[in-house]
């Protein structure tokens, strides 16, 4: 996904929250989906990692999130949040309070610690991708997008792996970063 496509997904998800004719429960779900989309796209975390973020894992003053990944040693990590995402999460915390999960089940308002079911959250994201014009996208697309954006900005591969929670740099390079064997390598030639 390009940065522009990512912005289009945000705009579509946010537009769905603005309808004045929806009931409060539907609005809560749409807001949760829009914020989950933004969180995943702004950090590159896995959907399960995002659903497990407790409000206490966010330090909104420092602008960080403690991601308690379980997949590898490196998946338990602290991430700095981009300013646009920090503002969004701060607004979410002001709306919903500081207890429980950041993305708890939107159907159970009085249970902020109730995990949002994997299947339901994935289906909600799929509806955003399809409705936004990106039927090929999956929640994992955001991980690839974050890796690509960081790589294009010249961020070292070790830092990209840390962002994604990989212990194996080769995994990051092999699966998440594309190679350009036919591209311009003038900068490399200048070093030789």
C-alpha cells in the first residue's frame, strides 16, 4: 500500500463514523475499526498485538506504546507513535477512559477489558478494505506498508525489524522488503 492508499483507507474509515443516522453501538464499532486501522498502519503491529494493547501500555505523554507480542523474543517491544497517531489515540482515551483494552470489543461498552474477537475484528477490517476500494488488502498489508515506508526513507533494516518485532533480520528483508535488481544503483557505484 502506498502512503496515499493508506490515507484513503483512513479517510474512508473515518467517513463511516460521521453518519448522523447510525445508532450509538454502530458508531462505537466504526470508531473502533477506524482507530484500529490507524494504529496498525501507524505502527506495523500484528492484529493480535493491536487487540491486546491495554490502555496502560500506552504512554500518551511520552508518545509510546508497549507492544506485548508473543510470536518471538523481539515481539515484546516499545514503539514510538507518530504524532498523528498519538493525537488520535489521545482522543480515543478521552472518549473511552483509561481502563481496559485500547481496542476492546465495541459491542460490550461496559466491559473495557473484553477482547475483541479475532474473527469479528478481521471481518470489520475486511469491510473497510473492500469499501475503501482495496479488496486485495488484509490486516497484514499494514505491516508490509510500514516496512516499505521505512525502507524507502533509508531506515536501517535492524530498526525496521525492531519496529515489526522480528528477531531475524533476514525475515524482515526476505518477506517484508522488496528487492529492485533492475533499479538505479548510482549511489552504490559512487561508494566503490
